[in-house]
C-alpha cells in the first residue's frame, strides 16, 4: 500500500506539472486578444475563440497520465498485476475530461453525442497507454524537398510548426472560414478580419522561432557555417508558407502583409530571448509588450493592405528585410 | 605561434559568475596530431572544447584555429571544422539520414558526394537500418554516432570530439577509432576528450590532463613513462573508497 501511495503521489505531481504547462497560452496573442475583446464587449467572439482554444488545448491533455512514467521504469518496478490495474484506473480518474463528462451529465443539458465524443478522448488515451502505441506521424517523413541548401532545416521547421497548437487553431479557423465561404454565407467584409485573425493566431510562434529547437539544436546552429539571417529565413519561409495556405481563400495580400510585419517584430524576441517551448501546446510569448506591438502592427499592416492593395507589400517587405539583417547579426553575436 | 599549430590557445580563462571553470590554460596542437584532453567530470574539458569551437566566448585569452580567430573569421573557421559537441547538437525533428544530408548541403558538398559518404558512414557505424528514425526516437549511442558522422562527413581539417566513444558499442567505437587514425595520418588534426583511457592509449599522440580548470600534464604519449591509468590516478585527486555496509546485505532485514 505504501508504494501505491507513493506512486499516486508521484502521479499527482506529474498531473499538476502537466496541467501547469497548459497555461502556456497565457502569453499567447490570441489569449490577449480574447481578453481585450471581453472588455470591449465582443463576448460572442471570445466564447468562440475560447471554445476552439479549449478543444485544441485539451486533446493532448487527454492521454493517460501514466504515459509520463518511462516505459523502462514501469516494466522493471516490482508491481503486482492488480497494482498496475489500479494505477491505470487512477490514471483515467485523474483525467480532466472525465470530470468534465461527469459535470455535464449532472448538468443534464448536453446531448449524449457530445458527451460520448468528450468521453472518447480519455478512453483513447487509456488505450494508448495500455497498448503502448506511440503516436507518430509517418507523413512527416515524406515532406517535400526544397531547392535550397537549407532544405533539411526547412523540412525540420515544417515539422516543428505542425507540432504546435497555434497551427491547428489557425487551421481550424481557416477551414471553417473556407467552408462558410464555399456555402456563400461569408460576406466580403469578413475576409480581411478573418485573414488577420489567422495571422494573429500564428503570431506568438513568430516571437519564439527557435523555441522548439532545444539545447541540441541551438548548439548545432552555433556550429554551422551559415549567416544568421539565413537561419531566420529558413524559419520564416515556413511561417509564410503556412500563412499563404491558410489565407489563400480569404484575403491573401492582407494576410501576407500582416505576416511580414508579424515576423519583422517577432525576430527580435526570437533572437534576444528564446524561450523553450513544448510540443502540442500553445506557444508562449516573449514579452507582453512585444506581443501588443506585434498585434498592433500586423493589424495596421493588414488593414493598410486592404486599403492600398498589393503595393503595400513593398514597405512591409522593406521592414522585414531590415529586421532580418539586424537580427541575423544579433543571432550570430550570441 | 607556429604555422603548423592548428589549435592554439593562450592564457584562456572562463568564469561563470564567481566560479572559474578554466584557469589560464595555454597549449597548441600540431597538424595531424590526435590530442586527447583528459580529466574528471567538471574539470573544465567541455568548457574548453566549447571555447575552442566558438560555442561560448572566453572571459579572456586567445584562441586561434587554423590561424584564425572567431571574432574575425567565425564562419571561415566553422566551415573548416567538424564538431561532436557535448550535447550532440541534433535536431529532434530530423532523421539520422537527414542530419547527414543537411551537413553535406551546408558544407557545400555535391548531392552525389553527400549521398555516397552518407551511405558509407551509415554502413560503417551500423546506422543504415535506423536511417529514417527521428533523433528524438534514437538511443544515446545512435545519437552519438550520428553526431560523429556529422562531424566527419565534410572532411574538415580539424575535428573536435567531446567524449566520442562514451555510450557507443565496441564495434562502432573501433570503426570510429580507425576513421580517426586514418584521417590523422592524412593530416587531419583531432582534439578529443574521453574517459576511456584504454582507447586513448591506443589512439592518441598527445595527452593533456586538466584538473580544476588548470592543465596539469601536457606531453606526447610516447613520453609518458607509466600507463595512462597510472598517470591519471596519480594526477587526479580521487576520494578514498568507503565501505557502504548496507549495500549487499540482506535487503529485507532493514525494512
């Protein structure tokens, strides 16, 4: 019993530590915008944004907490079968989605289809733990090649960006917007704000371009005979590709202008103050001030592009190149 | 400084706050030499390698690699050295093979030469079957072999290897040893750290030992009159062995 108590204590620590990492969205620009809109009285948008953010956020947390115990350790611990079963059940009980289902059942106003969908998530998490199947993405191996000597870095950066929740949140918005537009229900005036919203969701990632490279990656960058600006371009190309695809069905020019501005501001934070990020979490911002500046400038660039058209790409590109030249040098000086 | 001194440093100091990790060390390594840099954990080996490879800046002192210094010719030095860093310097999101292709592309090798050398290195280091594994899915030994292959694939004139043999299986370690010996015979200068003294005894031409940030021995291996083990234990302060009586006694009697 003593060792079960000790293990449950460890699981509790792991659970709260894991839950703590979910708060990464606190410095996230989408979160900041949501709070701002709440004060401005645009509550319906806040509700929509928070529901989407909540769903994207909660899915990775739905895996059983037992996955936090290294497999090698789990297999050599002198635990009896019934003790292992007890811990697996405790893992399910610790899942926040189970609590949510219980609360919703008690509330009694949610349809059984929604309850079933939510309840499926921890169940899948439980199966993954028991079957020891690790989640992997074979499609990541078959990414296209790029005609550049930093080809492999681009492929790596593409894998990195697609392991952030910001990417999936932005993709969710883009997909819903595209579908609504396809049905003819999206007014033209909504295209520009929606494009900006998608760029805004991606903007926190642009403040932490090196956040997922880890200590090993940063050491490798310091050893490569490559100019700093090239390393930044290898990051930016991927972000611009994503923004291009996501805003293609909306207002592409406004999206690209806003993205160039978002990167121009984000470089300094990425280089000066890189913060380690976690996969399958929302990205944390470098600083609140830089996040606000980034949001204001990208919104300004987007609306200006809406007013002046494609020609506004020129000043955005100039600012972008100035930023990359300055921050590229900074990157090499650290 | 002699023109054949590929690695040269003088009065090198590195402080971390109040702690002095490297304390006024000076040495040189001639072309085609395999120099082993030995010492216990925390003696300053990796810090020295980091300063020599431009990963960190010295607090004071001079470092010259191939006659150049990082302040003026950083990229020129980087393009002519191969490094196996302490934390291996791998990207979680690249496979073993992609790491080698990346290195070939960045150091300007043609696609065909990169492919050819990648195949050769993967075969020799027994990584062929795992070539499509992401670095984060690899064992420590596989990651180390990948980092080693990245250090040598572009045939640099100078190699810095931080504990290349640790965690590597004996067969692969032997292959790595033979690659290094052949490279040194053709003029490559190699600076490596290791705790496996038997391997260093077979491989090195020059031996340096560091203790508490100071160099306490620097000579050619042929000038060492005792075995490397004996020299190491003589120069390093080791704690006296203590009998932990509880270890090996009846494990159930004390619960």
